[in-house]
C-alpha cells in the first residue's frame, strides 16, 4: 500500500514538474522569438537634435535657435549641405556662393554684402563655444534646402529641395518603427490614426526605411506601407542666357607683351570664332591688374565676327605671391571688381582665366576664387573659361587644379594638352604627340563634361639640340618659321605615326637637331580628336604662329557655328 502511495506521489510530482518545465520553456521561447516590444528614445533629451534627410547628425555641435533664426555649425553645412561654403579664418569672412550670388559676412556683424552691395542680416554668423555657427534661414534658397524647427520635439529638420520625394502611408494602426530591419529590434514609435504619413528613403523587400513627421528615422515592415511619388516645384539652376552661344569653339590666344596698338594685328579669319588677347595680369599682392587692353581692338574684332575673351594670368614666376592673393578674400574681391569693370568698359564677351604655378595646398583657394568670380561675370553676360593642366602631372602645374569642380563652375575648361616635352626638358620629344593627347583627354573626360571641355593645341614647334650628354630646347618656331628652317638646313623628314607628326632632322658641328613639326598634317590628326571625343572645341597657343594652311586644315576637320 505504501509503495502504491509513493508511486502516486512521485507520478504527481513528475507531472507537475513536467508541466512547469514545459510552461517555462514555452515562456522562454515566446520571450526569445516573439517581436520586441520595448520602446526606446530616438533623440537626445538634453540638446537640440538635428536631422538632415534620413540621418540624425551626432558627430557635430548641436543647432542653435535665436528667435526665428536657426544657426548650424559651419562644418555641418560644409559636410552635409553646401561643400562650397568658404571661411577666411585670417579675416573672419564667411562666403556663400550660388550661380548668380556671392554673399560675404563677418563673424558677429549684422552687416553683410550681396554681390558686394551692403545689406543687413537679422542674425550674424558667430562663434559659440569655439564653434563657428551660420544662420541658415536667411540663405535657405541659396542652399536649396527646407528647414523646420519643431519646438515640442526639440529637433531641427533639414531637407534638400528636390523635384520629387517618396511618401508612405501607414495602412495598419499596429505598425511600428524599429531601430533596424528586424522584429527583434526595439521600437522607436508606435503609430496612431493621427500620424500615418512618412517620408520613404528606400526599401529592402520586407523592410522600408522611413522618417516620421517629427524626424524619427527607422524601419517599418513594407506590408504596412503604401507609397507614392509626390512631385514638388521643379528646382532649376539659375543661369542667365548669354547671346552668341558658340556651338563649336575655335579659340586662339594672342600674346601681347606690351600695350597693343589697337586693331593693327587683327586679320579676318573664317575659322576662328574667339580671340583671347593676353591683356590682363595680377600685378601685386593687392590684386591690382596690369592691363594692355584697347577698345579699338575689340571693336575691330567684333566687326570681323570674333568674340573677345581676354586672358588674365597670375605672375607665373612668383608662386608665393599667387598663394597670398588666392587666400585673401579682400584681394580676390579686388580682382573681381576690376574684371567686371574692364568687361563693361571694353565690351568683352568672355574672360579666359589662366593661373599657373600654384601650390598644391592652394587648390581649394583657386577653386573658391573661380566660384566667386562666376556670378559677377554671368550677371554681366560674360562667359568664363579656365585653363588647366592635364590630370596627374606635377603638383604646381597639374594637380593644383580641381578639374571636376572647375568643370562644374566654369563655362568651359581649356585643358592644356601640350608641352608633353616642355622647354626645360633634357630629353628631346614632341610638344604634343597625338597618342599622348588622346590618353590625356580620356583622363580629363572622367572629370569634366565633354560639352565643356576644350582641347589645347600648340601652334609652335620646338627645335632640339641633341648631344651625347643631353638635349635642350634652343628655340620655338611658328608654322612658317619651322618650314623655312627645314628648307634652309635641307632637313630630312620622316613621318611618326605615334606622334602624328613629321620629324625633321639635320646635323651641324657634331650635333643633331630635331623638330616634331606642327603643320597641316599634324593639326588634322590633333583636331580629329574633337570629333572622336565629341569635345566642345579647340584652343590654340598662339594665334600669330599659325598660317593659312593650318586654318584650312582645321576647317576641313572640324566645323564651327552658333546655336
């Protein structure tokens, strides 16, 4: 009897224990594998939060609210909103640019300048706890942003203006936003019937990234979301129409080393459509421009159907002066004022900017100068071309140019695809082999649109004296000058297919003399690259070294016209 009672007791205990274990296991499994229900805060409670599109910005100082103005840290604007914003630390001048505006303001001053005209701000840029802050409401149109401050949620929301955005509508009141694409991640917000619209930032099948009206960013199950495209006002880059837009540019610089005597040297040429006399140079640290300009030259050029785009250069031999000029906001302004004044005074059609021998560290400063110059020229219906070295060359003649950004800002980019073997070389070679030019154009086209890219062509030929020790460039010849020398020296000619040139050779006093000729044959080879790569045109150095035969060769290979 006792054994039976013991067996019953053990059985009851076993069943009870089994039920308890089963129940515990069910609860444990349910807890582990059922959707997470904990709710966490998306924002920091003790600061003004900043949301830019689908990102909560945590790696910078927080926004500052002053009345109706919102101030954001300079680095936030630079990194997330407008990478062209510029600060001159030495002079405490902040610069904001657009296609037609240049705005300057000093820290802690309400007086600002719009295209060098005074106007007053409600709130100035200022340093707060060592951080430079910039008012954004006053410049939101220039930045192309929408800015909202939600006081109850203590969050600033910044959106880039776009032609459209994706909107999502919640179709289930039980839907929630989670911190990641998993049911087992914490919930950021539980929806209710009064809060059912979100901005959509992308989907990964079962999950969609969204942002709520109050800036919370997370993931929602796609099945709970209905999406549609919402179109807004089309955002158009502001650009004034400039008369006489040239379809195919055939451009030549004309060198002047002193005051020109008006129209004496201008002759009619049916091939060229732009002449660029080398009239202007930045002469000193104040940015004063030395000028050789003459109105009679412009008038005669216009009569002959040319546009006139004078060249402005730096002092090529003084790299330190160039550095000081580029990094001084006041000096840049002085140069811009003078160029605008000269453009009006001499009825110019464009400006050709050619700064060379620039420190690599001044790359961004040079780009900033171009960015500030363009709005003033465009306002006056003046085009801007910028000469650049080939990508990947030397620090001070090639890498110092931000080809990609210059290509975005300027109207045209003149790539100097010549001086392959430059004047100081100790190895003799072509000033521009066609194969070399082709490879450099391919590299440049990765950075600059073909619609803006103008290919540089040399109209000069280098004469090399070659000995067993070294080679040296002893003189440069024009097209006619090289031809005359060949006849005088009875030089031999051999076609070099890689160069796309005839190589002339003669011997004197134990020395070898060679020239890689620029003539109608080489020019046809070079100009054909415009057709191959669908470039905007050609630019030549230098006008007076050409002749009728090469103009005919260019005309046969390339066409010009006006839109």
